């Protein structure tokens, strides 16, 4: 790709980034916090904020939320920032009020007590809500700079992709949404020296 086409490509990617965008990690990204990760952006204004969608933490809800003592609902690794905080996204605004609408299907946060009560009664499935420990965040212009450095690709999100039960499929499925010229990176090894 020549420099002009590359700059147009970077401009195109940056133009379409917004809340609800999925950030796809470059296949050779060495940062262990984000290797082969897909991040669902919840905010993109004076910086960016989102959650890693394809990495479970070692915890279940009952181990980190005292009100959910025996709940085995999985908790995902949201990112390296504030690992002592719990966040959630969901697709059931009729059950959890007060959430911020990110896409037509996905909401961020909402009434904590309603979420707790629903999980206690096993009313919510893993296809309706995802809990996160910590989050991923970028200061103003930090994400733009990382995109210029080709750390991230971006694509649109969907409920099926963000809440995919087979988390190993999220990264390759997100890449499949990109132009066909990116399909080959799905099979790249983690270490380019092994190619």
C-alpha cells in the first residue's frame, strides 16, 4: 500500500470511530493487556473508554460482588485500568433502566440494584449481560496516535459479536467484517518470527 492510500485508509478508520465501534488489535501487538483483543468502545469524546470483549477474568460474579455470593455468572477482563471496579454492558433496557444507549442493541451500565436482583434470580443470560473487571481507556489523541501506528483496526459492532459465547471467535469474526485484504491476518501466528 503506498503512502497516499495508507493515509486515506487511516483517515477512513479514524472517521468512523465512535461509541459502539469495535477496535481490533493488530495480530502482532505485544502488549499482554491487548494481544488479539477486541474492544467495544462505550465513549469516544475527550479520549476513549471501552471493554475487552474476548477475554474472561479468573473470577465469577459471586467472588467479586458480595450481593451475588453464589452467582457463577462469568466476569470478563475489561482492561488494565481500575481493576478494582466492576462495569457492565447489556441488551435489555426494559429490565435494567438508566443505561446509556451505545448502539441500537447495546447499553452501558444502568441501575446497579436492578442488575444485581436480576442476576440473583438467574433472569439474565450471558447473551444479555456482560460484567467486566476494569476497563480500557485512552487519553485525548492517544487512540488516534495508536491507530496511526497501526495498533488497531476498527469495525462496527453487533450484539451477536460482542456477546458471542465462543470468545475465541470474536477476534477472527471481527476481522471478517473488514475488507477482504485483511482476511489473511486471521491466520498470522502470534510471533511473526514463526511465520
